[in-house]
C-alpha cells in the first residue's frame, strides 16, 4: 500500500499554514451555519428573525418551529455527520497508509446498511409492544448496531495473539461487504414498493429527518469519538514510517490501532445511523487538507472535522434549494461535487509524479 507523503507540498512552514487554515475553516463553518439557518423551503430568513429579536419583538409560532425545531437540529446533525465522516476518513487513510481508504473499510458501511435494510423490510414483523417502543428510531438503531457488529467482527478476525493485521482487516472487509451486499439483495428482492422507496431514500442519505432527539442520540458518541481521534495524531504520523519504526520511537502500535478502529466505528456508525449513506466526504476532505497544509495528523484531524462539517452543511443547503420546494438526497449532492474533486486530486498527484 502506498505511504501517504507530502512531497508535492512546497517546503514552507507547515505549522503556521495549518494554524492559519484552522482559522479560515472555522470562519467558513460559521458562514455555512448562517447560510443553513437563512435558507429553506419556507420564507423564514435568519436576518429577519435576528432583526425582530434585536427590536424586542416576539417570533411567531411558525418562525419558532422553523428555526428551533427544523433548521437548528438539521444544522447540528449536518455538522456532526460531516465532522464524523471526514475525521474517520483521515484516520483510516493514516492507519492503512493508503490515500484511497475510507471508513467503509472497517465494515461500518456494510454492517450499517444491512442493519437498516433489515429494519425497513422486516420491521413489520416485530411485536407491537416493541415496535411501539422504538417507533421511528428502529432504522437508526438497527443501522448503528449493524455498523458496530460488522466492525467488531472484522476486528476479531484480524486480531491474533493480541496483534491486529491491517492487511487482514482490509481483505476481511471486502468479504464482509460482499456478504452484506448479498443479504441486502435478498431483502431488496422481497421488499414491497413502499419499502423499496424507503431503502432508496435511506441509501442516498438525507438530513431531512433531523430532530433534537437524533442529535442527542448521535451527538455524544460522535463527540467522544472525535475527542479520541485527537489523541491519534502522533501515532498516525509515526505509523507512516512503518509499524516497526513507530514501535521503536515509543508508539504503542496495537493500542493505537484499537483506538483508531473503535473511534471510526463509533463516529461513522452514529453518522450513518442518523443520516444514511453519504459518500466522498471521508475520502475528499483529507486529500484537500493534505494539499493545503501537509500530512501532519496533529493538525489534519481537527481541520478535517471543521472542513467536513462545513462541506456537508453546504451540501445540505444545495440539496434544499436546487429543486425547491422539494429536496435532493444529500448523498447525490456530495457525489456530484465530490467525484470531480476526487478525480482532479488524482490527476494532480499523477501530474506531480510525472514531473
């Protein structure tokens, strides 16, 4: 597997550049948040609401519902999901030392997708008492449990005598994805028309179902995973030199692998559970940041959280306005925007190598 390098980055003060970039990304996130609160299907504008509050006027019932019950939880969930996917992608690329790695490698995507599909197709077979208890949270719960289950299964397969083989995990992840795809195909085959519509919508990803309940359910796990990821910077930097070298400079490689895998499973599992399948954030964001400020994971990981949150919030704004009053699934927007950027990055890297 290719080791991620920064040979194409001009030799400058990367620490200063990363700090400056951190400030720019924080400002960009604030702008994206303002746009998300300003733009929507209803004619309720953030500027109007702020002007009313500044003048001491009370907001109408509709304005309160739109701002506090629709746009704010949607904004919060978009920021959490975007940060979770971007940081997970950066951690996976550092762990596998491969710029094409993404969170799906550790089985989160395959397991979560299978869990959601099982819940959508077979959810009607649950006892009424249990169905009434979980209600609309059946699919997110099933997706999260499926994602964690897939990750733990891969981790167990790849770990022998207390050591986790990254190569074995990669190959086992391919096998797990194939098996999950086959089982998902069976479920799709027996699903009715309404279930097929739900499957399609969930698979493309959306923030339309955002609520404070979902934010409170996914938020603590995502925040805990993001906090844990910030401790991995030095270890991932050392791992870029090889496992043996990393161990010689004092890095507990096995412990770092375990924390990285569980961190990605928690963050991505929670994100996929509440927002469905959203692609390209985990691959594109780390690439863009390496081009801008280098591969130092101590600055790359926090910057990935900021840029991932910003991009997903902006993608959600586009999804809401491009065919208003209807909205596109956000996964379509991230794919349309992310695929050309990813191709441009690959061509740029190839051109630099040729030179």
